[in-house]
C-alpha cells in the first residue's frame, strides 16, 4: 500500500514538472517582442518598394556611454499591406491621419513598426509631426 502511494506521488510530481517547464518556455517566447525603429528618412526608393532610415541605437535604463553610439542606416521593405500614417498630438491625444508613399520625403522623422518577426518588412510607417512651441 505504501509503494502505491509512493509511485502515485512520484508520478504526480513528474507530470506537474512537465507542465510547468512547458508553461515557462511559452512565457519566455511571449516576452520577446521587437521594438519599432525610430529615425530620419535618408533615402526613398522611386518605385515605392523601400525606405532607408538613420537609426540611433539606444538602450533604456542604461547609463549614458562616454561616446554616443554611431547612427546606423537600415533599409525597410514596403508592400501593399504597409500602412502609412501621419501622427500628431500628445500621448493619449494622438491623431492618426492616412498618408501615401508620395508623402515620404528625405529628412522626415518616422517610426517603423515591423510585421511579425520580420525586421526588414514594415507593417506601419508613421510620420511624427512635432508641434513647435514659440
């Protein structure tokens, strides 16, 4: 009788440990997200297939380095499903207005949101319109 209880307890522990390790692996995969790229437009393809932006890498909550990191140019592909919008207003009061690829110009401030796990395909390109205080 005591062997039966022992085997039941050990079996239960093995089964429960299997469930917890799977749940931890799924939670770790869900935490990994890609952050949007922010920067200035450097180049625009004439056929509307891609844009190149200058991205300044930074890490949040990290001490400032003695020399700032160099800007990196990244090229992003655009397709028919890519949404292009103008964004204005303060946080919580943002206004989104539709735009077209013809509105993309060199020197614009943009935020590029990736499609899924593809870091070179843009899902949304948002032009940031800063309100100048005078």
